[in-house]
């Protein structure tokens, strides 16, 4: 069990409060089992494995709140803006949540994450057993976290600089695969789209185009607000939902700066790279997606080098792509609208 817990922790960052988290999973698992004895129905009862998974998720959820990591707070802020309440279905707009481990936060969390346990069941927000569960877990978390130091390895990792586009992307990838909010959704997505194989294309699609179970928000929105990126940078990364996927002709590569021409709209893009001198060759055609970050564009996902192509082949490629992928082309060639 501890290996599974450590699997989802940032490898190079450890906070003084981290060592207290794993023991709490077993304790909370027992609390959840005792709470089930009070239930009116079987809907929210977990088997042994589900029980441990839920306990693990709840401890990481509590870690986020306790250390003000910001992921959960980001969701509540968006909810307040979009629905005039931080916890739709559970709290009225004029009610301010003051307690860190308020039972309504736990209700909202379980109400949404439950789809990862059984997507055939939609829990009623008024479910009697949800009240029992949330009240019991709230008391447990309040008691256990009051003496835990407020320093988290996850927060230390997320506080690293976001100077380059790949710095932010690295965090998106880690959060997708490891965060309590997204990891099971991410693996479920890979199961549906690619028989469970977590390949770069699949992960990039999950990050850049999926609506999550958290109020339908994209994970880029949630993470960008959580990291408190500058407004201009937030605008850049939100545009990643519409990656500029196309065929690009390599013009030049000098000191990790790549100049490419989109053969569809014939515009030039300046791309920040890192030790890619042996990958991109002048006049080669590369298929891939670009996204903006600061002063440069960055590759997103996988790139395919198609080599040097003659004018006739490029013209046919352009015509075919416009016909077959018009929804993508419209992102960067507005004259086709």
C-alpha cells in the first residue's frame, strides 16, 4: 500500500508534513468502515480496495486544503464565478465556508469523484448516507491535521518556476497522472481511447481537450489558477485547448530557437526547443501541434518528421488536411471561416 501511495508523490520534493499522511490512510479507512454501519442504504458502501482508494484520495484532498496547495481552491473560485456558489448543489451562494474541512466540501468531493468508482450511479446531493460519511470524515480530518506541519512536497513541486512552457507542461503531466483530482479520470480516458496504454498523444489529448468531472472545467484552467500564473500567461495556456495542429516546414534552428512555417496559413512561428538540433532538419516537413507560452511557441504532444517533400506533395497534403480537419484549421486560418 505504501508503494502505491509513494507512486503518486513528486519524487524530488518532500515536505515536513508528508510523513504523517500515509498512516492516516489506514486510520481513515477504518473510520469509513465504521461509518458504513450507520448507513441506510448500500449505495455508498465500498469493497476493501475501494475503501483504501477513497481513504487515500481524501487524505490527499485534505493535504491540499491544509497546505493551501491551491488546486481545490481553484475549483471553488471557478464555481463561485460560474454558479455564484463555491459548492454547487451543496451550499447557497450567500454562505461563506469558514472551516477548512467543512463537511460540504467533502460532500462535493465525494459526489463528483464517485463516478470513478461507479459511473452507473448518480448520488443525490441529499443522500442520507452522504451526510453521515461527510460528517464523520470531517471530524476525523479536523482532529488529525491540527498537529501536522504545513509543508507539503506537492506544494514545493508546484511552486517551482514556470519560466518556460515545458515547466508548466511538466506540472500538467504530473498532475494528470498523480493528483487526487485527475489521476483516475486520466487512466480511465486512456482505457477508453487507447486500450489503457498511456502514450504521449493520449495524455496530451486528456490535458488539452477533456472536460473534467470538476464542474466541467478543463484541467488547464484549474492548474493555471492554482499556480497563480500572470494573467497574460493564463490566457496563453487556456489557448492550449485549441492546439495549432498542422504541417510545418522547418526554416531554421539556431541556439534552441526553431523557425517553422505553417504550410496551411503560410505564417511563421518561433518555437522554443531544448537540445533538439539533431531532430529537426531544414526544409523537412513536421506534423505536430504548437501552443503559445510567453514570447515563444512550444511543441505539444508528438511530432512526426515527414522529411523533405516536393511542391506537389505539399499542395495535396494542404488540400486534404483542410478538407478532413477543418475544425482544427479554423483555429489558425480565419479566412476559411
